[in-house]
C-alpha cells in the first residue's frame, strides 16, 4: 500500500518539541516531505543553541516514521543552526521574534508549578519597579487562571483605538488580561492554537505605548502559552518563582530548562514564602524549609534575586486589589519585593 504525505505528516504530529506539548509540525520545523513509493524523506530545520534538541528531534522523527505500516527507507535531514547574536532568537525560526514597539524590556515571570505565588510576585515586582521610576506594564498571559486585574483592583473593559486594545490602567501601571474580556466567572476552555492567538493579541495588538518594562505573568508549567510567548515576542529574560521545599525546586528546574531550550536568558530565582511571620508575636516559622531557592540558584549558576517571607499582609493586600508594595510601602514585605525588583533591574542592566 502506498504511503501518503498526509500519513507522514500525521506521524510527525506525534513528535513533540523537547520540553513542550506542541509538535514539530505545528511548530513549523518540518520544511519538506517527499514520498517515493514506500520510501519517505523529510527535512527539518531547527534554530537553537542547545545541541541536544536537534539530535533528540531527529531520533524521535526516525522512530515515528519507522512505525508507519509498510514503510521502506526513512531519510531524515536535520538542518540545525545557531540563532544570530544580534536578535532575540526563537527555536525553530530563521530569525528572532519582533520586539514590541515602544517597549524597552520584556521579562517573563514563570514557575514550573502552581501555588508558589507567581502572580503575586509578578504584580508586586511590577509595582516595585514603577516605584523605582520605571514605566511599567503587566501582561497577564495566564489565560486559564487570570488573576492580575483582581490583584490590581481594576476590572474595566478595554477600549479600542486604531483597531488595537487599550490597556487598562491603575496605580500608574498598564495591564491586559483575559479577565478583562470575560464575563464574571466564565471559564476559558481553549486549545493550544487559541491560546497562541490570545497571547499574540495581548503582545502585538495592544496599545502599550512607551514602557521601560513589560512584566509578563506566565501560567504555571511549560506548555503552549510559554512556547507561544517566545514565538511571538522577543524576551529580555525570565524570572523563576519557587518556594524553598524540594518539590517546588525540582519543578522550578523544569521552568529554567524551558527558558534555556528556547534561548531566553534566566535573570534569576525569587524564593517566595521563605518563612512565615506570625502577625501577633513576630515569630519566624520555616514552614517550607529555608534557603532552597538560594542554594538552587548557586547550583544552577543563576542569580538569586531575593526572598519574600509569607506575610499575612501580602494576601490581604492582594485580595483588596492594592498590592502590598503600594498598600504598605514601609512594610517588610514591600521592602522584600523592592529588593527583588532592584535585583531584576541590575540583571537587565537598567539600574541607575
């Protein structure tokens, strides 16, 4: 029985890009397919600095094609190249993604798992950088669980100017989130391509204006949203949020590996919930252990951006829609976030 090109393409859809849920066909790595009788030849093109990525993709491609019923000879040509240093690269593309007009720096705040306070850290980092004199925006890329508008105390509908969305503003910061486009508690039940479209729109179809820093709050994990972001815009760095215990640190390593695979610089690690401070007596309780984030940063050779204790005031401020950095600027929690923001600025090379 003759093998068709569509059968080959379907087989290749089972080959995932290492570390992601997206396959090499939808990622655009398959450049050519040739079928001659029972023989199959494919050409793949990958742009990456990680030499293990093309090797693994080639091996898995050969294995996937070898499983085709009645297949004869399988020929896989892998064209691997490093991205040019002058652009912010994206794996699988011949050149890096575009920069957002008017935005000097874009940083992504990520975590390998949920429940580590990533969005709280992202919002307070943004507010702290604003206090330090930067023009800041926050892009809520957590499509399934958007929480930035709630924490920022603003749920207005965006307006449209020149066929682009106008970001909603509060406390001098600009923000865009799926929560601003949905009714109440409506769930987002979308597949990967729809998530990619939403992130593309938030990045390139929003009137961000002139910003020193755009903070992107990524969803937890290493899936379609993260991949869509690095395909869409040039990132200046990634911040990993973790808690001190071993379980969180193990997952944080995956987040760091994800950024490295798509050639995004790691700005450093923030350790959240470092210890609990009793609001009545001030006693410190190391609920999740202590110092794991710093040790992990040293082990991986990345910067340790700071630690944020588990203060009740952080939760109360977030629930009220006024981040603690703004609600209680003299509180130790606010100072902890400002210290982290200063460290991020130094990592970006923007501190004055």
